[in-house]
C-alpha cells in the first residue's frame, strides 16, 4: 500500500511539475504578448502623433501665401525690386541689363502665375515666362529683355513688349476691381502708370531713365497688391 501511495504521489508530483512548466510557459507567452502589445500601442501612438503633425503642417501650408514666398517684391532706394533684382536704371546707378532682364523674367512669371491661379485669360496677348528672355506673344514676339547698346535706340520691340505687359497687367487688375470695392494705388493709361501726382511712361524711347524707373516701380507695387489679393482669396476657400 505504501508503494502504491508512493507511485501515486510520484505521478501527481510529475503531473504537478508538468502543470507548473505549462503554467510557466503560458506566463512567458503572456509576458511576450503583453510586451508586443505595448510595442504596438507605442508605435500606434507614434503614428498618431506623426499624423497629427502632418495635418497641422498641411493646415499651415494651406494658409501660407505661396506667392509672397516665391515672389518677394520690395524696393531698393529709387528702384522697385523683385526677388532682389532691380527693375530699372538710373544715370547714377548703372544697373546691368542682365539684372534688369532677370527682374523682367520674374515679373512676367508672377503675372503669368497669378492669371493661372485665377483662371484669367488675357486678351490679345500671351505672357511667355522664359527667365531672362521672357516675352509677350501677340501678332509678333515682343521681348521683355534687351542687351542695351545702340540696338536699344533703333529697335522699339522692347518698348512694345513692356507696353503690352502693362496692358496685360491692366486687364488683370481691372478684373479684380470689378469683383469688389478695391482700387489699386496706381492707374494705368495705355503706356503710362501713375496717380494724381503724375503719370510716367513705361517706354524707354523719348523718356528719361528716372521716369522709366519710377513707372516700373509703380508697376511692381500694383503687382504686389494683386499678389496679396489673390493669395487672400485663395486662403478663404
């Protein structure tokens, strides 16, 4: 009988030991699952935070005035500037024509971009932004660039290009003014731009560099206002 009890006890102990091992294994598996679950939750929290950050950045971008970011219009003394390129020349400041051409290229790209952003189509002309060799396409190609020199005085196409650009700008500004009670600081009258104090020609022929540069500065100021109006209207959508 003692032998029988001993055998039974050994069997029970063996089964108990097996149960303990299984329990330990189950405990280890549970720990592993809990550890993995904690890792997954941490990853999920990280992804949630990244998603929130991405949404916040997207909202910031929606409110960003992209035109002001890409096209910085300011002034440098008597000169209007766009992206730090001076537009104009003075007897006392011999701005290189390469810089003037670059400024015209940026100016053409800005008006072209504003028109595209508002689905505006110019009448009679098409602005072709092409860096320092941008031009206006009409009945003929009218350059918004020049190499200066003697050619400038007998070739009127540069003047015609600038006048055509001013025509395009007037069309665009008029379309904005018709939509609401908004008036731009300078009025455009054919080849001239100005206010009650006086109008200045955008042509170089039969004009002084001072007056030409002032006309270009007024033109850039109007463009800056147009840029702000368009950016504001897009942020409201």
